C-alpha cells in the first residue's frame, strides 16, 4: 500500500460527512449512513496507519522531505512520525464525536427529507 495515498486518505476522510453537512441548519443529511461510513474509514485508517512498517515508511518520507533536524536519531524520527499519525487519528475520532452532536437534517424538517 502506498503510504502517501494512505496518509492523504486519513487526512481527507472527513470529506463525505462534511459534504453532507448543511451549514445553514447545522445538520447532516443522511446522518446515520454518513456516520457509519466515517466510522468505518476511521477504523480502517486506525488499523493501517498504526502498523509499524507504515510508521517507518512515513518517517522515511518525512526525512526525505526535510522535516527532521540532521541530528535526529532513527528512534526520534519514528517517534515523531508516530505522534503525527496518532494525532491525526485522534483528530478523526474527535471529529466523529463532534459530528454525532448534530441532528439529521430530516429531524429539523419534521421527517421530510
């Protein structure tokens, strides 16, 4: 699996829910199905991204992109990549929890739509 795609998917996986978010009414269209999709994406990302070999690959990519000081040890690079990944996964979970507080748009329209 290509990690840039995986990490990109992790960072952008909220898009389906946000695409269904009605900002004018502070509600989510098709909330139940959208939340199920988002939870599934979260679980998949959580399982894939936290694999040791994926973290090593992301650390390597970060190193190639010049994201580390020259004196960073391999462990420090791994730890930084792991923190980046776990922070993103935690943010996804917080987003899920926040989105759960919004009603389905049909609830606001009396079950119409």
